[in-house]
């Protein structure tokens, strides 16, 4: 499934090019890096869990099952 983001003005529609990254992968890489080097994460574990649950709920609501 291709996904696109567009910016609209009175005269045109312009596609906004986004890097194709997996946000879950990036989040896990960040967490692992924090554990490895002992640095403090931007989010607490509690905040990260809330964010992950929110993302999964949003994904489930946006996903249309194919019969």
C-alpha cells in the first residue's frame, strides 16, 4: 500500500516526500542504544508503553481487513 502526504494551496497540490522508516524499529533501536551506552531515554518506559499502545490501537482502527 502506497501512502502519500500532500500539501495543498490555492493553486496546487504538492507531495511531501517522507523517508520510509519503520517507527517501531527506530524506537526499539533507540531503546537498545540507551541500554547499551547507559544514556537516558527521551521517554520514560511508562510513556513509551502508552505511546506504543496508542500506535497499535490507531493501526488497528485504520487497517481494513481483506476478505
